[in-house]
C-alpha cells in the first residue's frame, strides 16, 4: 500500500467528527471498501482486510463497537458500479477504493457527498507506464 494513500485514509478517519470523551455517544462509523478482484487474495485487498482494521484499532476504532467495515469485491468484471451504488445505499461514511480505474470511477459516479480514498493508485500507474 502506498504510504501516502494509507496516511490519507487515517487522516480522513481521524478528521471524522467524534464525540468528546465526556459524551459516551455510540455512533458507529461505516467504512466501505471496494476492491476490483475477488476476496482477499490480492495484496491490495490484504491491506484492506488486515492493515486498515489494525490501524483503526490503534486509533481507537473497534469493529463492532464504533466502526463497521463493509467489504465489496468486484471479482474482476463489471460489478464495480453496482457495488459502489450498494455502498452508497448503505450510507457509509467513507469509501476506500483498493486499486483500479473501474472501481475508482464507479465510486466517483455513485456519490458526490461521500469521501473517497484511493489506495494503491500509484502502484497501478507505475505498472501501466512501465
């Protein structure tokens, strides 16, 4: 995972409004992860499945307590638009797109209001231009 993309994700989640320590509000933030291939064999998806939840735990986000992660895998063929629309219907707070032009475009077309974080874009561009 590109370090800058990972830091951008963490910054976006850290900037999300959280209740003050004195207020024990139990808002559950929803993170939507959209990946272009099948679950979770590609290295980019391993980042989404293992590293992101670990980093979130270090920031105080615990899955099932104050964050829910919705994984969607396009499995390589034309499902990105449908899955992006599904994440929007679920009202996720942020969409993380793990690599790929089609999922990125699908997420951009599906919403104008939900923040989208793109992971691994530089790696894809480097491989395509090389």
